[in-house]
């Protein structure tokens, strides 16, 4: 069973896919800012947060299949999809491989050829005495609060270390074929201080896929949605409103 956060309300549903080590709740600030026009729904991806993994499969195919199944199960098609990092690759692969399920895509700070910037978590503690101890440990990471969200009330880490290594390795590859196959409207968000998406690669993604809209966030790191939520929502909201047939809100179902 996939755990997910649902902002609720009458707005147009938006499926949000987090990155490695994350949880759906990483998008909480966006959910608040997108109301009431949009209803953000953010699952914990396989092996992350409160969603268990029973297969040991952290391939690209597995993540894409999960996203497709989630859209179908929750009757969201064709969905507005946001994806960050690993979730961003999943988002554009979903659009390319299951075009009937996706209306438009927002890809946050990841490219068509994700590099091997893998965070080695081998040997990390999986149990902390309390959240204070966990916060002290994660203070040395690039995004302490992002990682701290994956520590439960008992101080237990909510992901398996081997699984996170497998998910990261599975995300490394040449995904140009998927990127170029996306026919839906596509917004690419890049942070100037990104360690995953350089300016040259982002420019090549736009050049090779005409119609891609690129927005760059100055003095911002990889977690744009957390570091610059207001500017992020402004870009996303403007993109969604530009879609053919877009409406700012819709009445509640039923």
C-alpha cells in the first residue's frame, strides 16, 4: 500500500514525486501555496517514508510503473505531474511511456543524463536516540531538514540504506530517448547551485526538445521547492495556467 499526502480541496489534482531519501511531505509548503486552485497529492515512493518495499526492485521501470498505477488507482488521468530529482526522471519517463496518463510535466533540477553524484550512505546510523541526535547528524548533509523528515517519532530512519543506494544507482543513465519522447507541455526548473543539472546540459535539453520552458533560480540549491517555495510556485502556477483548456479551479466532485 502506497502512503501519500493529500492536500485536499476542490482544486485540480497535481501528482508530486519526491527525490531519493525524501517523503511526500517534502512538498507541504507547495501544497499550502497552491491552494485552492490546485490539490497536491504526494506519495511516499517505494522504499521511502511510510511506503514499504517488498520486492527489492528500485529500477527506473519499477518507479515509473508505481506512478502509473497510482494515477490509475486514484483516477487522476490525465495528471499534472511534478517531479524532483529522482522523481523528476520518473515524471518525464512516465509522460514518455504512458502519455495517456499525463497532461503536463514539471521537472525539478535533474537532467536527461543524471550524473553519478551519489551520496554514499553506507554505514549511516538507522536508529537515533531522539530527533535532536538525528538533527545533529544530518546537519552535515546538503539538506538537513529534508533528511530529518525521514526520521520517525522513535528516532528510526524510515528508509533502508541499501535500498537508497540502489535507487540512486538506478537513476544514473542515459535517458535522452525518454526526454525527447515527451509530447506534453514541459517545464524544466534548474538551480544555479545544482550539483545534478548544469547550465550547459539544461540548455541542451531545451535545444533538443523545442517547446521546453526553462526557469532558472539564482542562488538556489538542488531542493528548489524548499529553498525558494514562493518563486517555485509562481513558476509552476504560471505554467499550469498556460496549458490549453486550463482553469484556475474546479468545483468539488459530486
